[in-house]
C-alpha cells in the first residue's frame, strides 16, 4: 500500500508577498520597523523573494526604506512617496536612497 503525502500549499504570488509586507507594517502601527524584524514575520520562504517584494514596493513608493548605522528600516509610504516614485519612473531613474 502506497501512502501519498499531502501536497505542499502553493507558494504565494509576488502580489501576495507584497501585501504581506504592507499588512505586517500596518499592524505594527509604528512609523519605522527594522527590516530584519519584519522579514522574520513573513510566512515566505526565501530571503531574496522577500527582498525583491520590498524593492518593488519601494520603487512604487508604497514603502520607504532608510538605513541607520547599517540597519535597514521600513515604513509605509504616503501619497508624497508615491508621487516621487512615479516621477522617478517617468524620468527613467531610480528614487534616491536615504542614508542617515
């Protein structure tokens, strides 16, 4: 008799990973949270997949990322961040990175 292992749940789509990041940020009610802390709370396999989702959100202005003393912090973007990202895309450039 052969037993069949249950199928693994399907991997989340890129859009679902992005939404997980946004939802986790919103739940904290903090202006900034460390990316390392946030990443550990994502039910996503793979460091690079989560980082790619963060990059897409940043390029769209939906989040902003700053680096303080070598640590990355993430916050929810606002209308201003989205306008700046749209302007950068229209000009064919990447938004400026903020370092403190």
